């Protein structure tokens, strides 16, 4: 499967459309081989599809669809609940994600939302983001930037889990050189590590500058759920729902719909006039 | 069905598979029973259910109003609606009015595994009491340092009669009925212990799940736990993979060394010296750590292991009957299946939705169509154990469900919840039902103006 072009490099709309058509071609060929039951009227563009046949196909599709919010400069991420809603078998998703993680194609981060949220980012995007942070810090004339190199070489390479203990972090960074506490503060300030309330001794890897999107994620979820709860029968057509825009979230509607379906708050029902999205009452 | 009987007669299928075929079909058709009902005397949410292990006849339930009750599952106390509905009233109950009864909620009520002459209850009033069933008297009392969350006794035990009690204290205490005292305590958890379960393959092994999210395996003959389950140690599949041959790795390293030219060797050497210098400092650190570790008893080394099995409290544990797998439910709304032998997460994802987070829940498993019965808020979901898909969704309770108990001899499921009810789920579509339908069909033609 060919690698998709970097979304950062294609800024113009025309290029994005071309890339999406490229995606659609490759995706349709996959769909053609694996799913023979696609009928004529259901053969929409693969990018408009809600379910995919394979985890890696789903990941690449969703990464291509994430809108670019240039001022936030966050690498494109996909939530694990979105993967659950996109592929039929959850166990298969978990296992394939584990394989991809071990092969160092993607990295999984635990988001501090209070629920079991995990964000998946392709490793290349993440490394580019780290490089961008280093460059920004150089411009601000910060010294001691070797710590980022050691971080990339030793820590990111060997530790594939979303969290790391204090001693292990120290010992892995020391493989590069002498480490002081000030260095770890630098890493936390850059937004690469954080601590969560669960355990005082563990550092968690984070996506840098995720704050605005994270807040948008939480508020967007609440807004979408309340929009559906206000309806009389607590349901809406999917086509109609996708056209609406959320006021409090910079992320698009499809992102939130997939996320809520995967985490079980919403469910889709196939009817004669299309898919209906309903609040699940369990 | 008649085909299956004919095959059995002619010997094409064996008697075991014949019986199992019927049992699986019955289990997959579980629905709220319209023939059987338990009249629950409890005035609080029912926290624990257990059918006795010797006969499978008596059901013991413990509730939040401090009452424990015993029901006869097979014989009804009275019949209603001209013999169609069997009502099972409790045989006896011990509650707050009893002179030695518990003062606060009973969280766990279990039968003595050898016979039904004794049962053990654990409660929020810090006591674990052992009761004599025939006289309804409390025989032994054990005072715990905190609220008791769960008690468990091993069903395989031949040489000990220990009750393992998990409380809000960090230590798990083992109480001995024979001597009336504590035999020993197991330390290692960093927060209270919410679920305790004995192994189904060895009488000495105990699994505990704590409020810190860790699951620890203890051998009670040794000090300290011998394994802490870590959710990031995974295996792709329900059995661990066969180890690759060592010859392959030797070949790879030989190839690498033959490839190295002069430059490569130099860089390798410089890297080695660099790492050696670093190793000097890190070895200093390592020795500091080792001396710190040396101060601890070797059995206590496991307290330094902070691996978590769930991102929250471990609310329920269940070992499968074949002793190979352990199911754990956590307050991060996940059910995980662990391979006991290798101690790894099998990455099975059970489609359960949200699970109750503040209280312990009781899971149960059935063997033949390997199902896990999970209480998810107001419903009970029966998920297939090897694929994780939800096959049955049992809706009947008005409030959240706390515990499920599966009676494999009758293929019935008993569930209880915060709505103070104990519901029976039995296989639908019985033979008598079919016969009744035939009679009604005949009568339809027998009419006149």
C-alpha cells in the first residue's frame, strides 16, 4: 500500500481534493476485493463510508479526512473509539493496533479525559512534530536541546507504551548523556510529557499543543449528545446530522459522530430512508 | 430434536455431545422466566448471589440492608395461577434483628465449599461472620481493619479452610475457620482490595484485584505475590505463541558482524565506549537502587512493581473453570481476558458498554457455548468468550445489576440488582410450551354459532 502524501505539504484545496480521489481509488479497490456485497446504490465514495474492512485502511482514511487547523499545529490524530465504530470486530481492531504499535508505525497516547480515551498518531507525524518543537525552542534561544535528541533516540524507540515510570525515564535518557531534573522540566514544558492524577510516579506521553482540541473534543461531545437528546425521539438522520456544525468544537461533526458511536453513546440503525443515529438507552 | 435422538440411538453422536448440544441450545435461548420467581425478602440492593457447590440446589443472597437469605432453587414453596408459576420464598433469613446479625450492608455471602452446613458473610461493619445454616447462629466472627468488600473460599481446598477477605485496607487477610484466628496477611496492594478469587486449578493460588487497578497472583505458601498483571504485556491470541528457534537469532547476529566495514567497526566501538562511560554512572545508580531493594524482604519486592491491569478499580474477577484464563472487570468499563500461564492480556474486547464503577460486580461464565455474563448497568450481556461479541442482552431489571450467578445443571441464570429483586432467566421455548400450542390449535376449529 503506498504511503499517503504528507497533509502538511499540501496546503491548497485542489491538492487535497486530488489526494482524496487517490485515497478513494486505493480504498475502492480494497473494498472491491474484500466486500463483494456492495450494491450499486451503496457504492458511494469510500471516504463517505462509515465502516471499513481493515484497521490500517481505517486509520489512513481517517487521518486524511481530519481538517487542518493550522494555528493549532497538532499532528492528525485518531481516537480509538473511532476505530471501534469503523471496523466491525473490536477484538480485531485491538490486535491489529497492537501489531502496528509493535512495528512502530503508530503510537498510542492516553488522553486525560476521565474516560478510557486513547489517541493514535502515525509515528512519522509525531516525530515531525517533535522536530518542529525543537526548532521553535532554538528560535527562542533555549539551550540544552540535546535532551530532545536523547528523548527521540532512546525513549521513543524503546518504550512503546503510553506511560513511563520516573526511574525508567531517567535511565533511558542517561544513555544519551548526563540528565538533570531541569531537562525533564524542559520536556514537560514542551508538551511531550505530563503527569496525571492517577499515579504520582508515572509520566504519560502526550501530543504537544493538544489543549484546544482536547477541550473542543469534550465540549463537542456534550453538545452533540444534547442536540440529540432535545429531539422528541432522541434520533436524527445521519445525512442531516452531518450537515450541522458544532459551535464549541473545532473538530468536524463526523469526528464526533464516529467517536460517540465507538464509545457506545450513540447507535446507528439502518432504515428504508437511510441511516438513523439514535442515543443508546442502555 | 428428533433427528438428534435418532442419531444418539444409532450411535452417531456420543451421549456427551448429545447432552451438550441440548444444553447449548437452551443457554442461547435464555429469557426472563415466566414460570419461576423468587420472592425477595431484602429491603436493600442485593449485592451477592451464590448457588451452593455441592448440590446446586440452594441459593444464598446478601443485601445492603444487612440481610442474607437462602432459597431452594428446585422446589417451590407455593404455586400460583393453577400451578403454572412457581414462587420460591426464602427458607430463612438472617438480618439486623438477629442478635448476632450484621449492622451494615452485607457485600459478600458465600457457601462453605464442602457442604451447605456453613456459610460466610462479609459486611461493611468490618466483620466476617461464619454462620451455621441449620441453627441460623453465627459461629465465628473475624474483625477486619476496614469495610469488607469480598470474601472467597477455595472450592478445591483439601488441606485448608481459609477465607480470603479483601477489605479497604491494603492487606488481604486469610482467616482460618478451624482455629478461629488469622493465618496470615498478604501485602502488596497499594490501595483497598475489591475483588478476591481463588484459582480453579490449585488450592494454594489466590487472585486479588485492587482499587489501584492492579491484579496480583499470590501463592499463599510463599511471601509476596508472584505475578502482577500488566495490561501492556499482550499476546495476540488466546494461547501464547511457540518460541522461535534460537538458531535464527544466531544467524542474524553473525550476518551483522560480517557486514561491518572499518568505519562501522569504529562507530560501534565509539558507541560501546560511550555507553560504557554512561554505564559507569548508571551502574552507580543501579547499585543505589539495588541497595534500596536489598532493604526489602525478597517477598516484598513485588510492592515496587506498579503495573496496572486496568485504568481504574478492578471491580470483578472470575477464573474460568478450566483454570487457564482469568476474566477481570474494571471501572474503566473494560473486561479483559488474561492467560494465567503467561500472565498476558489476550486483547479480547468485550462489547459491554458502560459498567458500574463504584461497586464490585460479580461475573459468571458458562462452559459450553463459552459465554461470559456481565452486568452492564441495567442489563446483563452474555458475550462470547473467544470473540467478544454480545450474543444475548437480558433486560429486566429496573436498576443497575450487581451480580449474576449461572446454574449450569439447570441452565438458569440468576441475577440481582439495586432494585432488590432476584430475577430468574431460564431457557425459553420449552417442550410443554409446544404442546400447549398444539392444543390451542386443535380447539380453534371447534366452534359453533
